[in-house]
């Protein structure tokens, strides 16, 4: 959906004084439909704003236009907003280069000269001194940078590059093939692909796709019946060979990958965002008869690689912190697995078979640790990292004799290191040249008690020597779900806060993967309240320890984190001064109805499955637990018109309800709706800077804090 001007019928009046917040804002009119109700286990639930779920209606478009006019008028009248955007643009304008990787005879890397909307893929025949050649420039895909490169897939020989485009931030992909010898695209063009890459095998590749949605349902219709195909190069997509489908179970997703030597095909099947069944067969021309590796959905698995017929598998089967096993292709069932790297007290994050070794990454208290093991699982060495932080990319192809990995932390910009496997040496390859003196900042990790006494880790970053007097503007961020770890990472946007003498805080709540599957399970389904309790305890800790005060605290989260912020604002509206629920899952009774939402039931539980689940979910659902005439902090909801992961209707209905129930709230209750953007991936630099400037301006203004870089 792309909202267009429709001849606005709604007059928007702003009675807010920008020096204080004592006068209320008059919000746009939102029609109430009293005839829409659902009954769950005998309980009648009204849904008066369901009409906002129709992203193709002119009425929804008018509502979006009215809300955006209100929000952007408010934001542009904040005196410090332009100064914030200017400083963001200054510090954003530095060369950003990814870690290089080798394919065929050439090295490849991504580079952004500073303020380009999208990073460009380059190649060079040698490192550091070769001539750089542009391979793909996504900035040419569209004038405004809203068509993004969303995947690259080299074939084994390195002479063909498959790549994917996504429009306006949507999860939908279109596949293309570039002949690297000529620099020209082939005629191959594939559509209606989501959550799939290209798994090369011979003169073609495997992939999974969904049926083409009905017109008007591209961005909100349920994504079901993912089927696996093989595409022969040079043929039309309608000629692709169907490899696997299961129409009787449309809500089991199917994904494929192939081994590096293109000998094996791996089929992953999932009923949701966790729990995977896994199958294997040999690449062949005829019908594919898959052997079962694991046929239940209670555990997660990922193929690491193979050496001839020996398959290496990373799994949490009987190992909540994960382990590495191996087995023969001829005997793939679990009773025939052999442990290579057994489970340890720390989560095993990744393994790569490279240069005749196993390159392994662990996480210890939410900080990366890198190790090298022999192929039979003997620990040989640790690759030391500069400080507490996050390493990524520690792996490569089997024949590589060196790898490049990236390291970053909250006050440590992305830095690339080069590791020589045979010599066991790690050297600095390239460091980002950001216009920031990082020696002025420090990060410390604390462990605070949650409501039930569980110790929760939290990172706190600020200027060295900062006095804890309760006056520092502070942003508390968290996620808490889907087994996703929120690791230390650098953000150029965040420097606005830190330069101003503020504090950035990242809390590692239950529901994430920071301490393995047990940590994840501690924040799932009927234990979801643990996540909210962990976050509330983090905010209370920051205030009690005098890092900040209620009037100088902002809270933020996106997607599942947007759900977190919405729930917490309802449970503790006194917690903070500002709240940012971003692209959140706000209607927990209907989340399964849209796009891929049904897959989240393994995380949240399906509210229609049982009375117990319904009651539990209904009592924290952000949309359904909004208070009436209760003083809320300043809230700016954020979403995007092309978000087909968490459809914007979640945020629309939440905002409409929040405004309707609190029309005289002393603080603004706004929604910022990005156009030609999605859930976050692929957003052009220009939009990222604008969004960041709006966020910091809204936060500082509603804290009565003057922005400064001194």
C-alpha cells in the first residue's frame, strides 16, 4: 500500500504550545464502528477500528494523511529538530565498507561513500590495491532509493550472481541473474518470493515461493503454501520444476539450501519461528526423495556443511545451549549422531568449516568469543577480541585460508579484522573513520534483579566521568523475544544522545537468545509477562540508581519490541517521559490473520486455541489494555505503509484507541507513518536520517532537554 493524497476531508487543528505541554492536541477524527465484535470463549471483544485494516481504502488513506499531517507539523515546529538533523548528516557522512569475501577469482565488498541511499557492491582482483569495479548499484534501481538490494547469491564457479530486489521495504523479493563475465543481466526474472534465497545447484537453483496473492492483498494477505521449486537458467518461471509442496498443511513453511559442493539438498520445514524439521537428499535431475534427519518441530537445526558424505549439524536437540554433531548421509537420524563440540555453559552461536578447521563463535554474557577447533572437535586457540562486543562473519568457504570478520560495540565503530587460519594471526584490516572521539565514552554491564529475582544483564553507555545525578536524558531499548539476542553494536544515530551527555541502555530480557533456549522459553507464551517485568525492572533500576529520572527516561522497541513498549506503557504509564513503540504487534487477538503472523503462534500462543491462552494474551495485548483518561507519557508510534511483516493496521488501531481514550492527555500521542518503507530492511539513508532526527527531537522536546554536542 502506498498512501496518496486523497483530498483530505478532515481538518487537523493543533493547539499544542511548543514551550510546554499543558494544552491538549486535537487529534484527527477516527470513525468508530460499534457493530464489529468478536467472541472468544464467551467473552465479547469490540473492534471499532477494524476498518483501518483495509490498506486499500480511501478512508484509511485519509486517516493516514491526517495523522501524518498532525505529526509532521508537530515535529517541524520543534526548535532543535533542524540542528539535530544537521549533526546527524555530518556524522553519518563517512565511508562505510563491509568485510570482503572471495568468490571465484575476485574479492567482493559493499561500500557506501557516506550519504548514498544504498550501499554498492564492488569487486576487486586483489585486496587493498586492485581496481574497484561496480557490480551492483542499488541506487540506480529507483530515484529515491526505496528499491533495495535484498540478497546476493553467487554460484559455485563465481561467474554468476543471483540477486534480489525489494520495493518500498516489502518482504516480497524479485530474483535476477547477472552474468559477471559480461556485466549484463540474463533474462531470468522470478517473482512472489519471500523468506527465501537462491540455493545453487548446477545450471540453476532451488528456491521457495508463495502463490501470487489476489489483487489488493499483496501487503496483508496471509502467506501460506510455500512451495519449493528448481529454476533452470534461461527458462521462464512458470516452467520451474516443483520439488516439494504440502497443500494439506499450508501453514508449514518450507525452505531449502544446498551444500557448498552442490551434492546435497536440505529441506527445512517449520510451523513457526522456532522448531524445525529437517530432511536431506542428493541433488538430482529426477524426483527428490528426502531422507528424514529430524521430523518433529520441537528443536532447531542448521546444517554447517559436509565433508564428502559426513554432514555437520548445529542443533539444540537435547542441548539448550546448542552443540555441533556429525552423521553420515546414509544414517542421518539422531541415534546415529556423534558429538563434535558438545553443549557447554555458554550458547554456541555459529560454526563454519573453513581452511580445514572449525571456526566457532560463542556468546558469554552477551559478548562474542571466537575459537578455532580441529575438525574432530579439539579446541586449538582463541581469537582475542578488542573489548566487550559483537563479532560477525567469522567464517568462509571450505577452501579459504583466511577470513574477515567485523567487530563492533556501543562505543566501538565497526572494525574489520583479517584472520590467517594457518598462521593463527588476527590483524586489523580496516576501521571506520567516524567523526567521533570514542575515547570519550565508556560502556559498562550491570546485572539487575527482575520482579521474580532473575538477574538480567544490561549495558549502559555514556561519556566518561558522567555524574549520576538523575538529570541525564536516557533511552532504554530492548526486544525480548523469538530467541533473538540484542548484542552490543554501534549506531551512528545514537551518538546524538551520547554527545549530548545522555545515556543509552540496552537490556537483555528473557525471550531472547542471550542465554540459550532456556532464556528464550522464559519469555514465551504463558511466560510473556516475564519480558514486561524484566523491562519495567530495568527502568526502575535506572531511576533508583540515579542514572536518570522518570522525566528524563525514554523507552523504545521495534516489532516484538514494539509490542513490549505498548504493553509496558499500559502497565506502567508512570514509568517514563517518552515512549516509542515501533512497528509493533499491537493487536494480539488478530495478529495471526495477516501475512506471516500465523507463524508467531509458537512464540506467543494462538488466542483462539484455548481459553487459558486467550485470557493471558488479552490481558497484556497493547490494543486491548489501553487506559481511559489516564496520564500517558509522550508517545510516538512508528510504522510504515509497506510493512508486510507486522502490518501497519496494528499501529493504526492502537493509535486510534490511545487517542480516543485519552483526548485530553497532557502529552502528545502521535503516529509517524513512513511512506515507501517497510519493517526496516532496505530503508534508504535519507529516510533513516529523517526518522532519527524526528525521534531525537521528539524525545528531547518532551523531556525539556536542550540538544547539544558539547
